[in-house]
C-alpha cells in the first residue's frame, strides 16, 4: 500500500511541475517584444524583405543547393572523352 501512495505522490508532483512550467512559459510568450529606443521596428523590417523579386530565368532547376547559395554551380563544360589503354597484342 505504501508503494501506491509513493507512486501517486510522485506522479502528482511531476504533473504539478509540468503545470507550473507550462504556466511560466505561457506568460513569457504573452509579453510584448522588447524594442530598443531608436531601433528598427520588427514589422517594418519584415515588410521590407517581403517584396524581393529574384530573376532566376537563367538558373537551372536541377541544382537546389546552388540555388540556395550553399555550394557553387557545376561547370557546364562537357567531360573529356575517356580513351582506353591500348591492349597489347600477344
């Protein structure tokens, strides 16, 4: 019987801690963002970046990593022709 009481008490403690943590984090999310005096407003900065038009007419669609700017584009030069080694006659 003592094991059941200890188990239920532990479970209640864990649920209480989770509830308190949830309340703390929900209060933190409801606060207004801090804006520095004379600094840029987040709404204005976000609207400045919305209308950017990128001319990607010359870009290939088969290189997604190059389109993101992570890796350079591959060269469009054809691969050199492979010449096999001459087979010596016996």
